[in-house]
């Protein structure tokens, strides 16, 4: 988290424009009332919970048609569909990014 915040600061992004958290996603979504423009998901790779998290985002109205979701994982991440979103997979080293836009 420290590294992420440092990177955001170096980009001169106003601290009121983002939130960086390391919490259980269900607790975070219940506590937060906002709709997210960008969601970066980096859960423990072995848990395979990306679809569950995105479903929670949809159920709790935390994203809209313009929201972008980025999932980072090891190479075994399989592409899946999210309603009303286009997806693309990017590979770098032994990691994958699955991006929904």
C-alpha cells in the first residue's frame, strides 16, 4: 500500500480523488457508498475470487457502464465475462492483466 500511495503522489493525483485499502472486499464494499471509476483487483492469486468480487461490485451498485476493472493474476487466470463490459488480456512475464472496460 505504501508503494501505491507513493506512486499516486508522484503523479500529483489529489488524495481526495482515490482510496487505497487493504481490506476484505465484502467489508470494504459495505462500508463504502461510492461508485468507482477504476477498480484495481489484486487478491491472493490462489483464491480465484475475481468473479465473486466483480459480482459484489455489480450487486452493490459500485460500478457503472463507464467503470474500468483491472484484475492482476498469475498466468492461470482465465478470461470470463462481465455484463456490459468488453475485456482484454495483457501478459507480462508470469503475470496477466484482465481488463474490463
